[in-house]
C-alpha cells in the first residue's frame, strides 16, 4: 500500500511548537474525512523531509496521536489512521442515506474540531461561528425598564421559586403569542423552559430510554447531538433535500428500526437555512401519525422571515396532538435570559413538568416576569420587527461579500430568513476544517460543517452566521476568509509540486 500525501501548511514563525501543529493538522484531516480509516501515513523521515522540519517533531506527533487513539502503528508496515476509533474516517452512513450515531461514540468525531474552534474566540477575530444575534441587537433599555418595573411591583417575590411549569401570567402570554402563529393551545399546555435546548432535552428524557432511537435531519442542530450523547440515546441522521428531511428515506428507516421520536427544524433550519414547504410539512405529519411517532418541532427561527411565503408551524397543522413544539425568546433577542417554552398535549405535559422540576426546580422568576412584561407591552414584537429588518440587511451584505471574496466554485443557498448562510467550498483547495486555523490567524472564524452531521460528512461546508456582525464587519470578515483560502490553496499547490519532484 502506498502512503498518502499529507497536505500540511505550518506556521513556522508562530508560538505553537511544530509537533503540536502536526498533531492538530493530522487530527483535523481525520475529523474532516480527508484521512480515512486505514490510510497509511508517510514514514516520519519522509514527512520530515517533505515539510522541511526535524524528524523528532514528526516522531513526537505520531506518538501523541497513537496514544490518543487516532493512529495505529504496525511493525514493518507503517503508521495508519486507526480503523475502529470512532473518528471521522469511520463513516457510519449506510446506502440509504441514514447516518447512525451510537451513544457510546456520539461526538467523538467532533471533539478535536470543537477544541480547534475555540481558537476563534480570541480578541480581534471576526466571528461568524456563534448561533445567536450580536449584542447590538439586544433591547437593553427596554429590558432594564421592565426589570425595574418588576422589582418595584413584586419585590422579593420576583426572586423566589416559581411553579415548575412556569410563571402563570407568562404561560398565558405565551399562549396568546403563539396563537398569532396559528398554534391553538391552553396555558395548561405551556411549559416554560431554560431556552430551546432544555426543551429538547426534556422531551428526550420524557420519551426515550437509554439506547432508544431519535431521528433527525442530517445535518442538524448541534444541541441535539449533545443531548443524544448526554442521555445515551442513538441519533439517526436522514439526508435532506432543499425541502427538508427526505421522507422516503425516513419512512424506510421507521419501518426497519421503529424510532421513538422525530426531531426537525422546519423553519430556517440550522445549519442550512432551508424552509420546509407546506406540502412536505403535511406529508411529515401524516407519516408521524401513520406510525404513531411523536414529532418534536424546533421553531426557534420561525419568525426570522425576510421574504418568501409564510409557512405555518407543524403544531399549527396538528389535529391529533402528535407534535411537541419547542421555541424560545433567546435567538430572537435575549439569549442570556434563557427563557423558552414547550407546548405539548396532556399525555406528555405532566411528565415533562416532573422532569423539569427535577432538573432545576424552575426557570428564574425574575427573568420570567420581565419577559412577561415585554410581551404584555408589545415590546418584543416591536424589537422582532426591527431585528428582522436588520438581519435582512446583514444577509444581503453577506451574499454580496461572498460573491466577491470567496473562491470561484463556492456554492451557497440564498436563505429567505434565519441567521445562517450554508457555504460549500470548492474541492480544488482546502476543506473547511483544513482552512480553519489559517482563517483564524487571518482574523476570521466560522462553524465547521461536519460538526453538524451525525457522520463524517460536511467536510467542505461552513456555517456563516451573518446575524453576528454589522455589514462593515461582514465585508471585512469575508475579505479575510477569501484571503485565507487563497493562501492555503497556494501552500497546497506547493506541497503537491514538491511531492512530484
């Protein structure tokens, strides 16, 4: 077997030791799928000569990667990417477009990439990697006013425990709020949660036991991957098309495996930004009802629409109680308040309340009361309108900057709303994981695409949060991103030429 040609661009003047850079680059290529399980690496002497570094740096890097389980060594044969380490080379996707993540290995493929992405948090880096709005879009003055009003009105009562299901007036306000979206429910069906993430977690705990199956889109929200691992349930990723989760693949999987829950983001999907059209929503509901599988709808981005036809939430179309609807006011404008809501029928509500009480007794009373006043005074609706206007402006700036600065052959879909631009890099240069360190050194970061997958796919994708920066910063960030890609692509061309000599 011939060894593969590693493409590694080192920062020779940087503070990070060469052997640590080698470890990071090789792990990154395993994570991204560029190095598949069983691939043979160059001999340490050959790689040292190729890169122009000391052999001891390569020897130390290989030794550390073997101790971490990324590589394996065989006397007389060489060094190989470990075949059964659960890393990115071990692609669990079957021939039907189903990607299986087992609880004992869930997220192992993403660990190194997540560690690497922390580098993007340093000062001076323009970050497109986060999942929320920038702080300049928060209604600070309105929040300060309602907090003062709550303290003057309620005093110490605002600082005590609330009922596990939430502050009564807020639950009624949520009932009225979602009725404008087409969701009809009583306040007794509303459970106040610590954001959307906790709502999803409560449903998983309530409906599944360890080892049972959840089905979701592939790619999907990073939070459901975390929850599946923490709760030790299996997560099944089903391929998407432009209209959302593939129902033919989903039904085939349901017939064969009988999952206990379907989790989807039908509106401005994270990370792709796609919107499930009405006919697909109705078909999904029919499928869930036919097999009697609860459907968990994440509606946190539903109201971030700039253009296109309004689509009702799945819960608004539900006449059997099969849908559990989770959303929050966190992505909308106030992430730090951690207030969300979960709407379910009587069958599930009581158990969800018990699990919520066991988790944290109740969500903070002061935050709940302040949010209730923001809703009651119509301030959240006003702020949402302003934010959507500004997000559209930022989306347009990102599309314009992407067209001018990203390399030829880059592809993306134009989102009609939400926060994210899902970008696919050309295969003629570095993939998203390989590009990341160079991009951070150049002053820009993004979310690497394969962390949103239940398998090793998405290596060439990146998620850009255009809501995280104003237009001038978006322009500068895309300039840096395009420059980083061109620099690394040139380095790769030099490596390829050197390998031919």
